[in-house]
């Protein structure tokens, strides 16, 4: 009985490895339907609230400290305002200065999963922790600084995918940007066709 208990983890590992082999098989490929002009447009997301919780990750010239705060749409002054955790205005980005806006997602392994994976264990618990992933969602804002005429790229981390897309869509509309794929860009008026 004792030998059977010792062989159980090894048998479980062999079983896990072999099931992956049987799951791999040839799949049929079908021709994707070509979308027409009406179905190609992305579905409209709900407008974002006036104030959204976000974490500033850096990119604005002169403001390198990462911090949690809120993004506020200041329509009266045509600008996006980042306020720190004390609700003080930290920096602004005028709507007219934004040249590109897009979402970005990173898949990372949480610290707790890395710690569990580093602990030696006889039953492969550490290896299972490598499968744990967390998605981080960012709004990337490329802008031309109106004061210094320098270009910058700021990033803001938002927790919810729907909120991220809603904020990007709302900010793009307020900044009068044109959609290009998942991104919104400011088209050059000289090269735009009439």
C-alpha cells in the first residue's frame, strides 16, 4: 500500500502529460466571412463617467512618480485631468494635444504565484502555479506637449476591460480622433482626402 501511495504522484504526472498528446489533432479551417461596411464598425460602448479611477504609470514630461488617482474629463476647458489620491490636480493633457490613443494588455504572473512556484514540492504544485496569469489593461495616450513641443507617451492602468474601452472611446470622441483598428489617431489635415 505504501508503494502505491508513492507511485500515485508519478502516475498523475504521466496522465497529465499524455492527455495533452491526445488533445492535439488536425482541425478543419473554414473561410472567414468577409465583413461588409455595415458590420465592420465596432459596437458603440457606453459613454464613460466624468471621473474614472486609474493608476498613472508614467510618460508625462516632468511627472515620473507612479500613483493611483482619477482621470476627469474637463469638457469646459477641453482637457483630460489626472488627480492624485488627495484629489489635487496633478497634470493635464489638452484634448487637442492627443495624437493617438489605444488599449494595451499585458499578461503577467502575480507575485503570489511566483512565490508558490519557487517552493519545492513533491506533487508539482509549484508547476501548476506557473499557469496562473493576470491581465493588466492600459490606456496609452500619445500626445504633443503644447508647452515644450515635445512628444510623450503616457500610460494609465484601468482595472476593467469595459471601462477601459469606454474611456478610450469617450476620450477619442472629445479629442476628435479617427478610429484606425483598435486605435484612435489624429489625422493630418494636409494629407486628408476631401
